[in-house]
């Protein structure tokens, strides 16, 4: 038995739009992003980098330099940058070295660098810059959520985190080269991952922070792959190290974590008073118990954050490396060379932080004596 043929009907067809999709350009302060960068293009300049044994009076220092020279100071790194016209690097370095020597400041690592490409954010239209920063600060905070546990080790307060992210966005604005064809958002993302890691480098030393970061990444990767944490031998093999090397590096990481967990350096108004343990290795004839306790209290207070300091100043952060250098060389029986090897940082870096602690310690002892 044959069935009647079903009527055929034309099925509706959906037109496929194969045209490339284009994103609407971002507009900040009534100006498109591309037009805004063009208004203040990145330009080459000569730059002098240096550190000093103590902070310079910036207003006085700037006044001695030629007109048009820009001076910036990175509180976290303790690094001064002096930007001038191309060809002026060597003369600026000579002038800075002479000024510092005349006023009793010792410079560290002073060098001139030619053809550094930067822009001054203030050269951009103010409305454009304000809108751009608001937009990318929100994006940056979302992107940094996965790094927030690391950031909180150094910036526990939400306002401090917001300010640090805003500073990073402005830093990226100064470094972004629109001529390379990379969108600003992509450039900012790569820089943020580096700058988050630099928080630990600046606080505890570059090598030690790098060691910790590599171990954490290896543990996370192994755990994701095997659904469990690695044993010591497995982690060493995963990282391509011997067990002895892994143990030595793990001791460095443990030292960093111990320094971070010093409750006496919290410095907040609600922090619990904590008496640092006195070392039993210090001979009684050199220092009595009372004097030792007094000095350890004074040292801890000298290295704690200064609640009156601006958030962007070094004094607003605990001077952990300065505390460790003073305490462990004075009462822990360590030499600076031994401590440098254990903390995997340079003696020079330890001296910079220890000198800052010494100045604050002298002030504390003067107050106690009075």
C-alpha cells in the first residue's frame, strides 16, 4: 500500500552573517581611546636611576635640576628616576652625583639610560585620563581576584588595594606604547601579573620571592594534575631539583612566612601587644634581661608601620627585612653574610632596610630615655 507523498514546503533559512565583528571603540571623556593616546604620544628620553641611603628632600632636589627634568620616586622600590631630554643622561648623572655628595647622601646603583620611552600621564586630557583610570581600575580589580591572597599579605586594607591598583594603572599609562599595536588592556594585564609579584620581591628580596613563587606554582600544578599535594620527592622531581635543593629553598620560604606572621608588626590600633622572645644565646654580661626586652620592644615599634604616614610612603609598610637584620644579628647570633644566605637577599638590601630601622630605633630610644 502506497502512502501519499507528503507535501514539500520550503524550510525557512537563516542568513549567516560572515562579516567580521568589530567592537565599538572605547570613549573616555568624550575622546576615543586611540585619539587620546595620539594627543600625548610616548616619547624617548634619557633617564637616571639611583637609590639613596635615606630619602631625599624632593622639592630641594628638583630645584637644583635643569628646567623640564622630571623626578619621580618609587616608594616601594626606594628608587629615584630622573627623566630629561635625549643626550642629557650623562650630564644629569654627574649633576646628581655631585649634589648628593655635597649634601651628605650616599647613592646606590646610580646609572644613566638612553632612549627610555615614556609618557607623562598628566599630558593626557584630564577628563580622558580620569575616565580611562576608572574603567581600567575596575577591570584590574576583577582580574586580580585570583592574586588577592598574595596582595593581602602586603596590603590588608581595601583602600590600600584600591590605591595600589590605581597607581599601577597610571604606571601602565606612562609605559604603554600605542605604536606596537597591542591594546592597552592586554598590556596592562601582563604588567599587573609582574607588579603583583614585585610586592613580595620588594618586601623580602627578589630571589627569595621568586623561589616562593616557583614552589607555589609547582605545587598548584601538581595538585591540579593529580588531585593531591605532592610529597617532597615528587615536588623535587616535578621542579627538576634535587631533594637537598628543595629543602634549602623550602627553608627560605618558611623563613618568609615566619616573618609575615609576626603579629607584633601589624601596627594596627587593635593589635595585641606581643613580647618578642629573647634569645638565650646572648651572654648576661653583655646585656641584662630587662635591657634586652626594652630594646626588642623598641626595635619592633621602630619597624612597625607608621599610622601617620601616607599610604604611598615606605613608612606605611612594616620594615620586615630591617627588623630581621637587626634582631637576628644582635640577638640571634647571625652574621649579615649568614642571614643574607638564609633569606636569599643581598647584604646591600639588608643594610638599606637596617639603616631605616636604626634611625627609627634611635628616635624610640630617645623617647624612652626622656
